[in-house]
C-alpha cells in the first residue's frame, strides 16, 4: 500500500492532537489505512503526516494487541509500518513481533505467523538472538499452547534455512523447559538435515528425540534409515530399526523397502537375508516394490534363477508382473550366455499373456545374434513385428552383424537395403569385416 495513499486518506479525518494512546485512536488509525482507496488523489497534508509520525511504540503495541481488531487487520498495519519505516522514529521491537505472532497463532493463521517468525529470525533489520527471544517469551507469554507453537515454528524456520545449530539450540531449550515438541516438526528437521548429507547430525538429533520422550513416528525412523542406507551404512540402519521396534516403533513397508533396495543395489545379500528375517519377525508383508527390488538385485548380480523364483512367487500371490521385470531376468540369462533359458522364459511370458516390451525383444535378438542362432533371432523378430513394434537402427545393426558372422551375405545385404529405405544409415563396417573373414 502506498504511503501517499494512506496520508491522503488521513487528511479527511478531523484534525486533532493525539491524546494518550488508547484503543479508539488505534482503531481509527488502522481503519484509515485499511479504507485507503487506490482511486483517491495523492495530496498528503502536514496534518496527515503528523498523525502517523506521532505513533509511539506503546500505541503500536495497543493496535497489535487490541482484541477488537482482527489479527488480519493488525498484520496489514504491521506490514505497512515495516514497508514505510520513514514515518516512525523508532524500530519495530521484539514485543511488537511476538504480540502479533501470538495473535496469529491463536487465530490459527499459521502461515502468516510462520512468515512473521521467518522475518524475525532472518531479516537483518529485525533479527534477535535466540536467547533474547526465549527470555522474552518466558516472561511475557503464559499460554503454554501459544508458547509451544511459537517455538515449534522457530525450529521449523531454522531448519528450513539450514541453520541447524540454532535449530538444535531451539530443540534443547524446549526440552529443558518442558515445552511440547511437535514430532512432525522434528521430522521436517530430519529431512532437511539428511538432504544436506549430514547423516551423523541427523542420527544425533533422532537420538535426542527418543531420549526426550517424544512419540517418534515410523516416518521419522524411515528418514534416518534412508540417510544411513545412502551412505552405505545398511547394517546400522537395520540395527536402528530393530532397536526402535523393541521400543514400540514398528517398521512399515516403506522402512523395510528402503533397506531391501539398498541391499539389492549393492548386492549385499548377507545383509539382505537379515532384513528379510526382520520383516518376517515384524509381520511386514512384501509389496510389489519389494519384489521389484529383489528381482533387480538378483538379476543384475547373476543370481538369475533366484530372480526367476521371485517372479513365480509374485504370480502365485496374484500380483501383476510387469514385462520389464522379465526383461531384467532375460538380460541376465543373455549375459551369462544361457540363451536357452532366456528363450524359455520368453515363451513363459507368452503363455502367461504378458506382452513383452521392446527391451525384451532387443535383448533376445542381441543374444541370439551373438551365438549365431539367426533362425531363432528371426522367430523373435517375427513375434515383435506381429505386436507392431518397429525396428530401430540398433536392432538393424545387430541383425546385420549377426548375419555377417554367419557369412549370410545376401541376408545382410537385404537388411542394409531395408535400412536405407527407412532412412537409416547402416553401420555396415562390422558386416563387411565378417564377410571378408568368411571369404578369406
């Protein structure tokens, strides 16, 4: 809001000297600000300027604390003073901030309260040390609910701004002074700490949460476990889950999947076995994601038969098995040169009416071409085309190379012609080399 517009509106008021600050004067001033219209001409007078310039800290406090004035209107007045500091001869003090913040909290305007807390803690013009704020609140505010919400907001703001040391100081003060700590706020802090890769700090904070008697949620536990897994400390993550389970905080499927995924990606199957035992002990059932992580880990590490067994378990449980999971296993068989097993699994897919994706076809064709089984490769290719999958350049090159290795020059040349008609540039060097070797 423009200062000139406010002053213009004030000049329509009856001229008077400010008496001792009182609620009526406060209400009049804020009403003047709120009723200022953008259409009014801008011609402020000295009297109007004087009316605002004679504001005192006491009068400002009366306006902000007056229960007859809505907190939303008090906030507009507060913001007006902040945006127009030249009209007052004093700095908006800590009392003004905390008075308005308390009223906003009481009226459940938490977003506005948080914005004001952010300004109080981070704005260089209004920043106060934590100890000063804490002391003032302790002496001036007797409502424990307001105090708790205020300190939880400060903890969140410190965390959002990565001021972890101040957040820790805030937490310790609340703990020592019996101020109720919101577990959700602590979770937000844990997430912020872990995002900054400060895992040790996160573990320390989590331990203090537990020691303080907070009813720790499985979500907070999972945040810490995820942080440990990301730095390879999977066993510590599992041990923490076991410790918390003994204290009544049971892991959920997200917690367990975090551990399973970490084990599978690192091929740490010894630790994985312990995690699976833990899941069984705590009664946590596998979901589709659990099976996916297991199949990915087993197939990528060469434990193909185990991966295929997991797929069978999924079918037995009536779970949907996506084609890309079959692709992982087929790819594993191909890497090991077990083309018969790969081809057999492909047939199982068809019997179960699972439509192969392009990765399945490309993997099979590539593997068959490498061992020179072009007849089987063409069988796969026919099935692929019947399902209306197109051939890309990589597939053409694979087939040309395969025919070249077998010395099937006419077939290789025919594929090159097809590629050219489809505007692919054939990578014929491999084929030329294979044909030359065959002729030699």
